[in-house]
C-alpha cells in the first residue's frame, strides 16, 4: 500500500524476485559490491522495496532516508554513513 488511500499494487513473489535480480545487476554494473554503503531517498513505492532487497542480495549496506527530509538533512546522513551511491 502506498501513502494515499486506495493507492496499492499487487506483485507476485516471482515478479518481485525478477525485479530484485534485475536491479541487483544494475547496482553491480555501477561497481557496487559487498560491504559498500548505499543511501536510498525514495517515497513509499515498490521501487524502494526492490532497491532494499537488491542491496541485501549483493551484500551492500543500505540506509533509507525518509523522502520528506531536506537536502541538508540528506547531505548529513550521506556524509555520516560514507555512502558511495544515492538512489532516488
């Protein structure tokens, strides 16, 4: 379910697995490897779940930053965790 009432989507485990594997390959092609730190700055959408699971699949650490934070707050969190990639 999304943020708005009535905003929802259905996905099977097989479809989710396909999306996660596909995005994990995108991350690998960008040079992300096990132990790398990634910040995720997204609203509550399906792609957020896919990104988190793709990070877990390749062993990258992820930090989800609430999409309502300001640019300064996001910057502080990126610097604090020393992330190498920001997903938006």
